[in-house]
C-alpha cells in the first residue's frame, strides 16, 4: 500500500503543469529618459488587461510648477480588455517585436523605449527612440499614455493627503491630457477619481472635474 501511495505521489510531481499554471503571455514596455520625472518606468501587461507598473524617479531636478511630485510607483493595474487585446494583436503582427524598430532618422531624443513580448508562443524585443513603423510608434505612444494616467493617479493620491489645494490644477492637466489622447485608460485610476468625486470636504470644482473624468471612464467601459 505504501509503495502505491509513493508511486502516485511521484506521478503527480512528474506530471506536466496544466496550461493555466504556465506564465501568462506578457507585453512589456520599458521607458528611460534621464531628464524626465520619473526617469524610468516599466509597464507589463497581460491579455486580460491585468498588469504591473513600476517607476523610478531618477536624478532630474524637481519641476518648479509642482510643489509635490509623485513618489516611486509600484503597483498592480487593470486596463480594459479591448485595449490589451489590441496591444497583443499588434505584438503578433510584428513577430513579437523581433525586428529593427529604430528609424535611425535625425529625430530629437524622446526617450528610449523597449518593447518586449514573452509567452508560450514566442518571444522577442526591440529598442528605439523613434520608429518609422507607424504601428510600433503608435503602440509606444499609447503605452506612454497609460503610464501618464497611472502617474497622474499617484500624484492625485499624494495631493489628497498633503496638498488638497493642488488637486484642481492636477485634474485640469489630466483633463487636457485625456482630450489630447496623451493620457489613456483612465479606468486604471478609477478608485482615486471616485474618492475625489465623493469627498464633501473638497472644492466643488475638484469634485466636478473628477466626475467628468469618471464619465470618460464609463464611456471607455461601454466601448469595451
């Protein structure tokens, strides 16, 4: 009987892991620009829209227009399924980024971007400042837009606790960025926007701006 139990235990240990237990496919963008704050960030995204964002401030001098700058961000994020599906489809169309993405054109330095893909169906990466491949350039700009949204959310959290008078200007900047598509996937910061919209101790104008941004989140949700 004991030998049978040991044999079954060994069989379980040696059995291949089910597909669900495998590391999920991941698209990642790594951005570096020493003159910006943050100077470095990484956004990792899975097919279902779940992901992780991590940023490091760097050594650039503080922005005099902002009394407070967001601390290093290190958190899980959730983006829309439609957005992540489009990202993964682009990765597949570009052979999982196994290509030369750099245009080598005389373009001002815009930050080093590294797009990478890893999954059971393949892997690859490419690094560039500016890409002449429109889809690759648009993909990078979209992910930068997501990063801007996450960083704006972190700044709003900081301002809520330490400088509530700065919330109005920060929300106004976020509104402008969203209208120009420079901030994308506002649903990633739904929680802080909800808190601001419902806080009776905040200025009415702050609550109205937060509600307007939440309306954009609901529109994103309806559109997938």
